[in-house]
C-alpha cells in the first residue's frame, strides 16, 4: 500500500526531538509506537472536500503528524458552514475565503511540522489523477456521489486505498476500500445515483456529532492503513443514526464482485472525460449552479472586477471575485474560469449569465 520504503526508517523519537515531544501521547499508544509514528510522518494523504467531514479528517491527520496532506475543495466559507465545519470562523465567512486556504492556515498554526498543500479546485475527470496520485491514501470528505465514484476509479487504477464516508441528518456511513482486497464502491452501489435523488445537508440538514462520529472512524482506519496495521482494518460497512440510537455493521468482506465494471473488469468510466463541453452542475439545495469550463483559463480577477464595477457591486479577495448584477443574483468567479451562479438552479439561466458576463 505505502509508496515509501520503511525498511530503514528512523524512529519518531530519533527523527526530531520536537516531534517526540509533540506526539508523545500517541507514541505511548502501543499499536502506533515509534515505528508507526515514523510511518505517519513519512506518509502522504489527499483529502477531497474540506467541508464538515473534511475539516475533521484534516484536523486528525495534521495533529497526528501525517507528513504531507493535500486539501482539495472548490468552495468558500459561508456562515451556514460554521455550525459543523470546525476549522473556520466568522472572519473566514465574511471574507469568503476558500475553504482549502482557510483550513491550511488553521492547520499550519496547529502543526508546523507537516507539509500542507491547499488546492482550490473542483475535482473532475480531467484533474482527478493528478490531484489524487502521489499519495498513500485518499480520504472522502465530499458530499457528492459522482465525485466518490471518481475517487473510486482513481483508487483502483493506481492501487491507492481510500475511505468512504458520508453524513446527513443524524445518519452516517463509512467503508474502507483497499484495491485488490475489499469490495469497491461500485461493488456496493453499482453506479452513482441521479443528481437530486439523495438527501444532502442542504436539503435534509445535519447535526455536528454525526460528522465527528463518521470522520473519526475514517481517521482511525486511515491510521491503521498508514502504519501498516492491515489486520486491524474494519472489513464492514458501518452505519449510524445517533438521534435514534441505531448502529449497524454489515460484513462486506465477501461482497467483491468479479463482474464489477471497475475493480473486476478495470473499466474506469468516471475517469472518461466528455470532451468539448463545459460541465454544468446544479448544486442541490443551494439554489446555485456551477459551470466548469472544459479548458481551464487564467483569469486576472482584478481586471474582471474593473470590468464589472459599472454593472453591479463587486467583492474581490486574492482567490475569488463576487459580482452582484442584481439583488437576487451573485456570480462567483475563480481564477481558472470556474463560475458559481447563486440565485438560480436552472442550468440554462446560469449558462446565459456566464455568456453574458464572461462571453466564453
């Protein structure tokens, strides 16, 4: 599993006195110990989504001393996030700071010994392999099944374990996927459900404790994988409903399917990009549409702020530009040309606004 050679690795204590002090309580935990801590410090992890699950996952990874953590998120902090997304504060929401950047700042303040790589981007077929490879483990902090199936394809194609997690309302679920050993997401669910057919936090709400329950389980499984404790991995799909006092663990150790299109036949359909068309996605429950150009561009946001100032109110920070052409409509432009149209869930209206104000 691990891409690094641990044969002659130093112990955590000998590697750095500062690390030995910082991780002293974790070093005392026998299943990790000095060798396990050394492995954590040499490991590389990618986290997809820096919302509720992602912030808890990142907090655990960084504080535990995972050496490199890539933080991937397309969104920016809003006031509605603060109830459950533990790394952000009101100043982040007021300034519309991208979640990956705000999270990296907080986490670096918590542990300067780790390397953080914040990536403000939407994960899609064209960039998934570049963003999710070169790591030992992928952690699912997203709320989007299409993205999870994309993660699943990258995991299987490149032999990188990943840990699925989801939470909505007071319910949660988690499962560990180890290529070649366990069933994959397609073995369990077949294909991604149609957009709008499943509940999300924006449609059904969510309470904070279920987030921490699911993400803490994911983080523990991550530690097992990273320190090489494969025998202790949970081979079950775990379900919780904290409000109604329900817990179930379904044994999926024999659920791997020989005819699974992904892990059985090696067909990675979610990695097949549709060329020639922008990706237009309605964000369920958010009255917003995202438009991702098929060819990323390079936008000087300050120049676009100057163009739009005569047409409406603008708000500019180093990472994004907000344009308010009317009281009930907001366009959020990122430097790669990605646009969020807030105030409509109609893709046709959103595309029309994109063409009107960007002209591409």
